[in-house]
C-alpha cells in the first residue's frame, strides 16, 4: 500500500551484492535502452530491459509480489522509473533503486553479463 510519508528505497551496489549473495532474489529491471545495454552489458540475471520513458507499457511484466531492483547507468533514470511504478500502485517497500546504477555495480565487482 502506498504511504505518502515513506521514502523510496535506494540501495548501494555493495549492499545489493551482499544481499544477493545471501539469497535475495529480486526481479532485476534495467531501464536503459537496448542499444546502451548491448554496449555495456547488464547485471547478471536481469529479468527485463525496458526504457524508463515508456515504463508504463511494461508494468504487466513487472511482478508486484516480489522485490524489484531497478537500475540504469547512474541511478537517475531508475529513480524516475521507480516513481512511476509507485504512482501506479506498486508497493514502494518492494522497490529498490540501485544507487550509482550499472556503473556502481560494475565498480563494486557485481556480476555482469554481455549479450
């Protein structure tokens, strides 16, 4: 349920990697375009790549009963996508914005897959 007083959750790459190493299995949503992800790769296990500008078109593909880790290159587009999901009724307690995005993930040694 949406809470106007709660703040969206940012999570660092280091914290996300640690949680995943301890069994956390979020749905991973990359909100960059395919051209960008083809150049850089994505977080290993990414479930959906869909640009943040049209995230509302992909909402049926995003689970509402599971934690969702949202990423882009630096964390700004993923934050915008997260705000769109919250305004559409997603539980903000289950949404995590990857602080520093894919860049932070790569710098932290997180597993990456290339297409």
